[in-house]
C-alpha cells in the first residue's frame, strides 16, 4: 500500500464551488505560511482601553481596597462630582484608584458604563442609579448600564450612580470602562508616529472623539470641547431621494440592500496624520482641519485638546483653511493636501510648503489647489515612495512635486479601480494596496493593476456592502502582509479579514473582531483595537482569547475520484508531536453526507481507518505555541463503500 503525500500549496483558494478548491487549502483562521510551512499567526495581549475610565482590578473580600467591606453592599465602582473611583463609596477617599472625568461629561447626554466580570462571581452584582437598584447580574461577561447626566453627577446619601456587590458577593478580576452612549461608538481610524524626543504615540478616532495612547498605555482624551459632528454607523438613505432616480417602482418601499439602487449614508471616519511631531485630523463629519501641538500636550496631557486650524482661532493663519474636506494626506515634501476641499469632491487644496498656516496662493509661496478631471469623488490619499497617491471612488491619481510655478503635477494611473471605503488602503514603501468595489488593487510604482485573488468569490460574496465604510486596512510588514477587515454575512461591524502575502503571493482568510489598528514601526508590535475599545498588542505570544485557529483543505481526490480510497495510516511532520489536532472529513459523492474522523492523539505513524472518494483535512492548534506543520502523508489503498 503506497504512501500518498498531501502536497498542498501555501495560501487559501476559495473561488467557485468546493470542488474547484480540490488539492488546495479551502478555509482557515489565524494561520499563515512561511516558506510553504503552515503556522499560527502571532497571538495578542491586552494593552489599553480607549474609554475615559479604564481599570483592571482584583477586588475580593480578602484583598479589599479602601471602602471595600463585607457588608451587604460592597461598592465596586462609584462616581461623585465627576470623579470615578473603584472600591469606595466616596471617590475622594480613594487616593490610588480614581480618575477625574468631570471635563468629559456633557449635560443631558446619556453615558454607558460597562463592567466586565472576568472570574469568580459569588452571589450577584447590582447596578444602582440614584439609590435605585437595577437587575442583579449573576453571570460572567460584559454588562452595560446607562445613566442620563444633567451637568454633573452627584453622590450624596446613596444617590448618584454606582455598581455594587449585593449580599455575600465576592467578585475578582473585573474591568470597568465608561463612555458616551449618545450613539454607537467604534474606533475606526488610527495613526502612529514618534515625537522629536523619540516617544511613540497612537491616535485613535471614533466618529465623535479622538484619544491618544502613549507607550505606557495611558489614554488621553484630546477631543475639543465642542466635540466632532459625524455619523456613528453606516445606514441606508431610505427617505425621499435616497435612491437613484428610476430605481424601483413609484410608491413601492425601497429594497433594503446595497445593490437595489439605495444610497448609503457612510459612517464618518477620520483622516489622521502627523505634521512632524504634531497631530493633524480631518473628520468626514465636518471636514475641518484640526491640530494638536505635541509639545503643549506633553506639558499638560490631561487638559490639552485639539484646536481648529483657522484664521478665526489662530492669528498666524493667512488665507481660508478648507472646510468640508473628506480627508488629508501629508506629502513627503511637507505639504498638507485637503481632499474634497470646500465640499468640492474633486478638489485638492494644499498649504505652503513647511507652513501649515499659509493657504493663500501667492508668488512668494507654494500654496495652491487643483480640481481633478475625474468623474469620481476623492476619498483618501497615501504616501508612496517619490509621490503621493490620491484615490477616488472610480480612479486613482498620483501627485508629484515639480516646484514652482505649477508646484505639483497630477497624473491618472488607473481607471475603474476606485477605493471602496476611506480606510481600505495601505501603503508599503513604493507600493500601495487597496480594496475596490469588486477587486483588490496594487500600485506598483508605475500603474494601478488588479491583484489576482484566489479568495475573490468568498470575500465579495459575504461582505456586507451596506456597512463597508466600517472596514479598514493595515499593513503587517513583519510578515509581508496586508490585512483588510470587513463586516460579513449580515454583521454590522468588522468580523472577518482577508490578507495578502505580497512576497510569497498567496492569500489568507479568517475571523477576527477588530475595528482599527496600526502596524509596528513606532512600536515593536502591531496595535489593533477591538469593537469593545480594547487595544491589543498583536504578534505577541500565542494566546487568542478563545478565537479558533484552524486550517482546512478542499476536497482531495484519489485517482480522480474513480475509486474509493481506504486510509489506514497517517504520518505527520511537526516541530513537536501533538502540537496540532488532526481530523478528516470524507464523502462518497460531492453532494452526499459527510463523515468526520477525529484523531485524538498523533503518533508516528498513527493508525486510522476511514474510506471515501474524496476527503478534506482539518488542522487545529492544540497548543498555544508556534506550531509548524510540514508534510502529511497517508497510507492509501483501494477499498469499497462498505
């Protein structure tokens, strides 16, 4: 009986029917290949939370902080006059565990506090608002409670708001975080850079808020006092005029899907850039240009906020700073491009070179503007080596610095290759990669071209196009990859990813909840943010918080499926035996019933017994470590269907 080597090429092929993927890998999650050997992607560890009040605690009766007693009501979290505290009915007495959030509170706004009970709950935990107890919590996990604020929160005579242990409760290892609940907040834009003193920072933006995180994981709210306007989540414009003219019958309600001619109101995203060590931001919600002076912020990080770049707020500004912009990009020559300036979807306007405050074109400066001759609308810009790439909804342009008097030359380098959503593009050295409406594209230094995609059908069939403005893209240059995250199969937030290994030219797919992130560079590891506002350091260790790590092949036929194969032996090549769990799925006919055969323990060789005209192999990580799987060989002979 011969040994048959399952020589399956690296990368996922999920294009067409299942049989079209015969002899290839069909599905996976959190797996990559290095030199044709499968291995798990790096894991992640929690680093910070992006909401204003964030704390980890181990608060049991035996390790009690100030104010924690064994009485019938043990306070876990309380707010008094805008100060939040753990483990005390009076935040003023809790000197080591409190945070002033008074400057963040807005009158008549509704806020959410989330308590995540991680382990060891006995009895129950009860939220209390103004002395009135809510529904007791008896299960682990994340629990929310809302509170309407009228100016400030008070906490006198058991009023105000608190979360308390009830009865003989003993709660250990919990987290609390707090934020505005006026609209559903997700952090969908981020940018990392390093200061002049070599201090790394990340800015992360939701539709209405920007925070900064330093290298120690401290989070600072830098939102201006008036806040930002914007739309929290994408939705369909189903009112009058919301659809294309002539789409659908008169008087008939519009169909509820992307392809039915219904316009989509996109979620508001930010463009974030660094201007030297300072931070610049433009929100799609108002299109204004904002700046954070890093030196000023460093001196007063708790009180310094972003300021508007405008002649009305800054006397050094000359000319009219664009408003109504869709985004910004800072060129290598240190010009700031405002894209879609002054609500003109095709206009690019830039300041003087090295001078953010001069916008009036003159013979003594290099400020200027141009309206691109394109049928599309400007969406985003990225720097690539030697030039700046400008992406519209339909085509792509380059801007190349030429010096006075024209300053920049603009050239279209691709048609029918527009960007599907604002944050779905990433640059890597001289190249840029992005997702279009129906293809993936790369700018290779000369032109925009389609990237042949072996998971095209899966990705573009399952993605939720109504919510594609929630999607985002990030490079992972340590592993020569570009990752796109998108909402799939009816999800409203990003729950799937597709990644392209541009060096080894293959594709990866999987499931992962992330809403924005940055590559390593300013930091040693990539930083990606979850839907619940948690910042994770990625490619760190091999812990996955219960997310599945697996790899599954497409159908494998023997003798083109003419004969039923009997498998009696499996031989695997691993770095360490039993780092992976192996199972096989067999069928007699393509649309027939499928049988699963799980191997509990792998030896060399492993005796098995199953038959089928076609089989699929599934590999799962059995250990939280960097397993490597090489060759898999099967001892196969002809058999019958019984």
